[in-house]
C-alpha cells in the first residue's frame, strides 16, 4: 500500500513529473513481486538498505555525486527537493555533435 500511496501523492503528480522532465531524469522501477529479486536485493544492500525494506528509493545525481536514498512514506516536497539537489542529468554528445540524454 505504501508504494501505491507514494506514487499517487508524491511521484506521479504534475509537479514531480515536470521536474523529472525538465532535468532529463531517467526513472526506473524495480518490483520485487514481478522482477528478478536477487539482483534487486543485492543493489538495495549495496545502497545501504540491508533490511530489504520497501519502498526504497535512490536518486543518482547527474554529476556523479553520492547516491541519495530514502524510504517509507514520502512527500511531494521531499521528492522534489531531492531531485533538485541531485541536479539535471548530464548531457552527452553524440558522434554527430548533437546532445543526447543519458
């Protein structure tokens, strides 16, 4: 229930979606109920979630800084502030000299 609540009140709302789009954020979802759980749990442990609690979120800053992790109930302000802190995704240049999103 917490995952669906977080999606409804903080993640899948216009303000957060706009910030994700403006910053070129690539979003991924790992679902332990339908996905390869061994890989998911290994990554969660590497990110500091040794108890395997869900929901668990990670933001990888575009500048390569430390991964930002958080869990449990989240607010729109919390998510949006952390996305701003992480900054925009780094733009890469294609071989033709045209910017590509990572």
